[in-house]
């Protein structure tokens, strides 16, 4: 199971020209169909006189759902080439919209496919690609006498301490860690807090004498 994926940061754009036609590409991160519709609407608002607003998006991880739209271009000549570039770069939670201003010369099926593919490539080259690492958050409620153990070992096990709250005669911590490391790290932390061996730890057990997870 993988707990990371790649997407884009912010909004980027690129322009290419083919036989008088202008192709303007935009890319951004989207995390729902509603966000995708909003982005498409925004691009259309920027280019109300453009002849076509073709797009593709991928949402979700690890098995993204996909959509491509030719917006009046011959079937398969716009949306699919755009989507192909998102797949090629293995990006998800991302959307590309390519706006076309017709220049008076027909490009033909192969010419359109090449133009939309090149514009998608260009806008991806201009984009900031980022890796998203999925994280897991947990809370530990513990007695004061073992707070020093948590403070010492949580950072060593690559937990980040988000919150410390004093509750009556106990302390409540909120920790975060990369999901890929969470199970192993939690077992080691439990072992330190319970003064036991890691091999003796049951990661499914969440209640102990001096602390609760």
C-alpha cells in the first residue's frame, strides 16, 4: 500500500500556437468534481470568446477517477490527449483546461491531437509538481509521570507534536506522523511508554494503565 502521490501546487499556464490557432493551457489542483466545475467556469470567464474549452482531470488516490471533455472538437482529439499527459506524469487531484482560439486554418485530427498534447505538456512543464504524503493523527492521554518519555521518544520516532493540553491531572497530546510509518512507530512508542519490549506490544490495544490512545 502506498501512502503518497503527486499533484500540483497553485495555478500555472502556458501558450502554444499552431497555424494561427492559439492554445492556452491552465492547470490547478482540484479535490472534487465541484472544484473542477468551478475551475472550468473561471477559465471560461477569462476567455468567453474562445471557440473551445477542453479539459481533463484526475481525482483520488490510489485509483484515480478520470474525466476528459472535447468541448466540440472532434471526438478524442482534445480531452484524451490532455488526460494522457496527466497519466504520463502520474498526477492526481489535478485538472488541465486548454482554451483554443481558432485561427482560420483546419488542423485535422492528427494536428489537433498533437496541439492539445503539446499544450498540456507545456503547462505541466510550467507547473510546480509536489509530493503529497498522507499522514495519520492520534491523541494520547497520559499520566504526568510518563510525559517525559513521550516528549523524548515521539520526536525520535518521527512523530510531530501538534498539541499539548493539560486536562485535570493528566496531559493530552495530539501527534501526527506519515501514514506509511504510523503502525511501526506507534508500536515502538507504546513499548517505551509501557516499559515493555516491542515484540510484546499489541498495536490493536489502545488502553493501558498509565495512558490511553
